[in-house]
């Protein structure tokens, strides 16, 4: 579907304008130490900026609002959210109405979604430890609106007031700010977005103070994008944690096949791709001022597809046919991205799986079709890396792209792999 395709497109190959430096504020909340206990221990206690104490590393799931419009049996409703596998669920997405600067749904048929939002937070009656948040932004939301919102103090105040009303009306536990990407001119951004975004986040944090509400922010791990619009050291002072978009780093824009999220730098990488990987990207966030105790690593449950120029040349960095998009999958129906369950169904057929031993990611091919993705093997290695490095936790994008119906066997195989790897335990019951 068009809105899904637009949402999943990654533009890390675009050029971005440098942003301004933010003047430090005198107010600080939460710990900003770069060293922390092992955040993935099942018994480690961590106090968030909001004052809440969590006993486990967060596993943040993103519920994609359009997922319930997919054809059966792949339609995914709020009742399909596995609250026993997630600690937090972010509803993606809400946007901002220009002029009033109030929150609005980015999902069609907003009146129907008033009920959807209430059903979304009602899952906490079944999973009492679960926290539900609203993610504001997403790729489909034009940057120009956020830029206009953030630059004006009165606009920010109206937005914050609207956020507080939504928290009350829908029994939400916080907000995840997902503006992609401040400071980008071709999306209507401004060089001043960088400092204005800090002001917006600071004012949200002030409004949340003492109310037990969580505030998180989603950021890229590309140096170009970070420099354009994110003052990480300042943002870190006001949020409970940072959701690091440590995925979708390669695509058709590179002109060759590749896994989209290598864990490490590889011998085939050239230029800026040498550092465009999970390990180096998260290290960049830390150097930019984010404490490891506030960095939550993103893992994608989708794969990116390519059409090979020569079906006989199907390894990494094989030439692709840019004029012929990959054939869309039957459920997500995108010719760019594929759900894990679409990929595993391919593998039950005639597709061949290979593994990038340097980048620690799988890929699969059949005839002239090629997909790079994540599976339990690669996810286990990413979570082990996170544990060893002492980062805060994991977020998944999106949990509705896991094999939630059990097309290929076990339901929610990817989320279960994360839970087992992160906490050292198997899950016996899944929603």
C-alpha cells in the first residue's frame, strides 16, 4: 500500500544540511553517565527520567496503525499484540495538525480510530505490566509541519497541551517523538530545527514531570542525519531513553544487493559505509553524548528486496536492475519491503538462504529476486552484542511483521528470540 511504502522508505543516501549547535540548558533530569550496570540483566533495576523503576531491559514494540488493513490472515489488530513479549508498545503514528498544532491520527478514518486507540491501551487490563505509548511523527509526516511547530513557543505550548489531553483521554503512558529528520531541507526542514527540537522535547519533559509519563525519542545512527538535526547530549538530558534506528542502512539506492543492517563493518564496505553499521552507529551516539544506559537498539522485522541484473550473480554486492522493482509480497504488498513471515514462506519454497558472516545477517534469493533480512540467528547475535556492550534494551519495528500467525511454525519467532536472548528464558505463552 502506498502509505506503507512511503513509511518504510529510508533516505540515508540523501545529503543533509548541517544543523546548529544547541545552547545547553541548566535543567537536567535522569542519569547521563555513559557507564552503567548490565542493562540486560533480568534483575537489574533502572530508574527512568519519569521516576518509574524498571526491573528489566525494555523490549519496545511498535504497533503499526495500518496493519489491521492487510488482507486476511495477515491483518494485525491490537488483540494480536503479544503483551507478554513486549514491555512497552508504541502506537505508530500520530501527527500534528498545522494551525491548531494539536495531535491527530495518521491512520485513515480517525473517528473509527478513537475506538482503536482506546482498544490499544485496554490491552493493559490483560498485560498489567505493559506500558502503552504514542509515537508522534513517522516518515509519512512532512517535516515542514514539525519545523513550524518547533520554532514557535506558542505552537509548542499548544502541542504539549494536546499531548497531555491525549494521555488522559486514552490512558497512555507516554510519548515517543519520531521526527525524521530535523534540519532536512528537501522535506521542509530548517537549520534551526536542531535547537528547536531540543526546546520541544524539554517542554514535553517539563509537562511530564511528576506524572509518571515516559518520554522517548527515535533517532538515526547515520552521522550525516545526526549532525543535521539532533543535539544528542541535550536530548539525552530530557528523555527516558533514545530509540536508535539501527536498521535500514542499505537499499536499492546503493545500486547493489546488500543486507540492510550489518552488525559490523565488512571488507566489502567502502566510503561512509565502513562505519554505517550497528556497532559503529551506536558508538557514534555515545560519542555524541548519549549514555549507554539510555540507548535502546532498534531491530527491523522487515527485509529489503532487490531485482538482480543477472540471476547467476546472487551474492552480496551483486548488480541490481534499478528499472524493475522486486515482486511484491502477498500480504504487505510492497515492492520495497517484506514481512518476515513473507520471507520465511519463500524459504519454505524454492528460495536459497545464505549468511553474511562478516555483517552477521542472512539473505535469500530465487531467480532474479533477492532479499536481505533478519532471522533468529542474526537477532540472537545482535542481542548478544547489546548485552556485552551494556546498552539499555531493544525496540522492534514492527512486531506486526513477525510471524505472528505461525505461517512457518512457531508464532512470534523473532520476538521470542529477543526475549530468550535478552533475559535468558523461554516464553511458554504468547498472545
